[in-house]
C-alpha cells in the first residue's frame, strides 16, 4: 500500500508540473520525460533485457496508454476525455478476478469502486458533462487508454514470483517511440532554460519513479485495494493545483473528495474488524474467562 500511495502521490503532481510546460507538444513532453525517467535504471543497464512478450507488455502500458490519452485529449473535450480515462481504477477492481482467480470481488469492493468513480467524475467534470457524437473517436480513445492501463497493471500483477521487469527499459523504448510520434505528427518545438527544472521533476517523479513504485506495488499487493486507492490521484492533483494557484476548491470539489475518500475507506477497511470484535464478545450461553 505504501508503494501504491507513493506512485499515486507522484502522479498527483503531474497536472501541476505540466501546467509549467504547457507550451510543449504532448508527444515531445511525454517522450522527453519518459527518457528522463528511464535514467533511474541506467546503473543497472546490463539488466535491460526482456523477452519480446515482456517488452511488448511494457511498451503497451507506457507508450500506448499515453498515445491513446493524448490523442483523446486532442479529439474530444478535455473534461469528458479525462472522465473516461479515470475508468481505469474501476476497471482494475472489476477485472482483477479475470487476471488473478484467487482474488474475488465482494459487494463492498464493488460499491466502493463505484463510489470512488462517482467522486472522481464529479471532481473532473464539476457536475457538468456533455457527450457529443462529433467527438466519438476521442471518447473511444479515452476508454481505450483506461483499458490499456488497467490491463497492463493487472498483467504486471500476475508476475508475483517473477524477477522485477526492467521498467526503466520500457520507459526508454516508450520515450523514443513518443519522440518519433512528435517528429511525425507535431510541429517542432524547442526547449528553453526555464523548462529544464520542470522537465527533470516531471521525468524523475510522475514519469519515472512512479512507474517503478506502481509495478512493485502491484506485484506485492492486492490490485483491488490499489485500484480503490488510485481514485485519490484526482483528489490530490486538484489540491496541489489549488495550492499552486491553478484553480479553486468549490463546494462540488469538496463533495467529490468526500465521495472518493469515503469509497477508499469503504473498500480498504479491514473486513475482519467487525467479525473479530463480535467473536471476542461472549454469547449468553458461553462461559467467560
């Protein structure tokens, strides 16, 4: 849980950091930050070896997710696209039994996941959402992004007893692919000196260390719990943006945060607490100590 919370905390800084770099094209920003994030694995570059299926999985998760999300944000209004993207924590919870048969869902976990999504939806949209058929392609790509990240995460969770994959290697390959997309599809842009500190923070944090912590958390923890905790990402992101002067907290935002935190508590609260207390209370016909 601590590793998952570390990844969530790092991802919550993504919006605040990217606002400092909003003049850079998305693929250039993603490619550069992914390459910077891969520097964490340079001391172990000799281990940057992976079978083709594992490499394909890593590129599927890190590159395909960002490519689908960036295209969705271009082809659809950001609010609706971001809302559909935040289906991925819900999908992690719901799809866990399909990847890990020993992990079954309880009614409480399903209710908590729906409560978390409701809070995230309210927070992202501010209570105002309007889907237009003209943006159907963008909506489809946003849903595809959610499916990609959730299935990548659950596929990683199946490798519990295997050696840790070279996530930094995946980041490097994905970063190069993103830069190729920049060269093919985006106008050329140049970095200025003021961009460098923010690029380093972005690459080493939410686009670097966060992926390492996320992979370790999934291989060691319960994906159902991690999926529920993931809804804290938009909450923390909104708080950081407000603290940085990039927005205000409204009553709708506060209500959404209550829903998200309530869902996280509902889903992660130990199920055995009530049972243990009940069993510790002697019944009328029993003999107490």
